[in-house]
């Protein structure tokens, strides 16, 4: 079993995730999944993630081009965007909550309505069926139509065709009709889904691998009883190294210790859900401080800011930047975990260049 230094693991994680900017389809298929989040500060997480990996990317490009791409918006280990081939591995999905005969009659009527129209906005469905409102998970009420459409989408009956003003527009599903998936096929599918997880987040410490495989209960709840065996197989078949009592895993055919994993002088502000940042335990092991997503933390208790973007430079994450579009211009502020702002001219130039790239990404003047 190989030994990996901290520097090798960090370099490998950065280099394999921050590949050379490519096309939008390739930037989604290469990691296999892009996590989404609706907060805009200064843009949605999926846009902030893709801007580092897609040449000449602009905020909103994913939403604008989505209808023409062979991808689906759905839940995987988190909610986001993934290639249709990966999406198909989780279907036909069986939800944990069963619908009774009366509910299924309503579902059938709505499905026929969607098929007749090709694609529908929730308000069109609501205007036609007048489903009213129902209690939600947060103690309030939500549109019954919205809940129904969400449930049908989750079960693979509908797909998201596009968004209008951020609202999902639904169309008939591209998922194949329900068919029996035998035990051997389930094992193959779960192995393939775990390979997508590892390809996106490697190198993965054992605890994070287990956590993400556990998250598959959202994407493929019908196979919950097979997840433990799939995780055990993954730990046997994947390349690994033991460091300080913890196993680290990565995809077959890759060499984390390779000298090819070089760093550059470009400073990058990463989304809170970027694959380099996502695993907070790995983040702290790599860079020696605890990054926390503070959007839901009371303002007086925030250390870096409401939506601080971790600042990666020369293989180190040295703080965070807060970006805001105000009065048609981009305003930036920075915090550093080691105290004073670095005075190095190369750092200042790299930081200014990143701010300029974000301004261009948002179509704003600096």
C-alpha cells in the first residue's frame, strides 16, 4: 500500500479537479455531477463551480443551455446536474413514500396533461386542476401542485425541461419504463454510481466515502439495503493508501503521487460546494483550519462572511473572499486566516486578476 504525503494529496486533489477549461458538456461529464444551490452571492454555486472549468463561461450559461444538453437536473448525492447516462442508473426510482389509489389517479391525470402540452409551468397545472395548498416540511403551506410535480419528477415520471425565472418547467420523462432490476444489476449500478462519487471528490478519506455512499439513499432509496455491500466492495476494489490511520481512496488508473500534479500561480475563489471544498474534514486536514458555510449563521458570529468563497493560491487555501454586485458594479472584500493580507506583489496581481475574471463572468465592471 503506497504512502502519500500531505503535499501529494493536496496537489492531486487540486490538479485533478481544476482541469484545463473545456466545453460545458465535458466539464459536467468529467466530474460526473455538478452540485446546485439557489443562493446568488454573487452567482449560484453551479455557475461559480463551472466558471473555473468551462472556457469563457458566464453566469447563467448552464441554465440557458440546459435544454440542449444531454443532462438532467435531479438529486444524486446532493441536488444538481448530471449526465443522462448517470441519471438512468438511479431509475426507475422508488420513493420511500407510497401513493394511494386516489393520489395515483391524480398523477395519471396530470401526466396526461403534461404529455398533451409537451412542457408545462406549475401555474398552468394549478390553473387547470386547482389542487390548492397543503402542509409542508417547515410547518407552513405550499402549493399542492408544486409538491405533486416534485414527487412525479423524483419518481422519474417527469423531467425538468428548463427553468423560467428560476421556476422548474416540466416535461414527460426520458426514463425508460419501470423494469425489474435483479440483484446482480443493482450491484453493478451501485458500483458505477460510487465510481462517479470517487471520480468527483478524490482523494477521499474513508469517512467521507462512507458519508457520500450514504447520501445515495436520496438518489436511489430503493437500494438502501444494498449500499453497505457496495461500500465494502468499493473499499476492496479501489486503489488506496493509509495515512495516519485513515484510508484514502481514488479512481483506478490514477497516481496521486505523480509529479504531473503541478500547481500554478493563478488565484481562485471557489464556491462553498466546489469539490475541492465540499468535504470539510478533508479541507481541515489539507489546510489546517475549519471552513464553515456561514449563510445561515447569525451575522455577528460569522468569521469570513455570508457566502465567503475559499481563496486558493499556490496550493494553499489562505482565506476567503466576499463578492457582491451593488449598483451595477462588483465589490470585493477579503479575509485571511493567518491575519494580515499578504503583501507579495504576485499575490496582489493574482487576486486582482481573479476579481477581474469574476466581473467578466457576471458581465459587470470592476
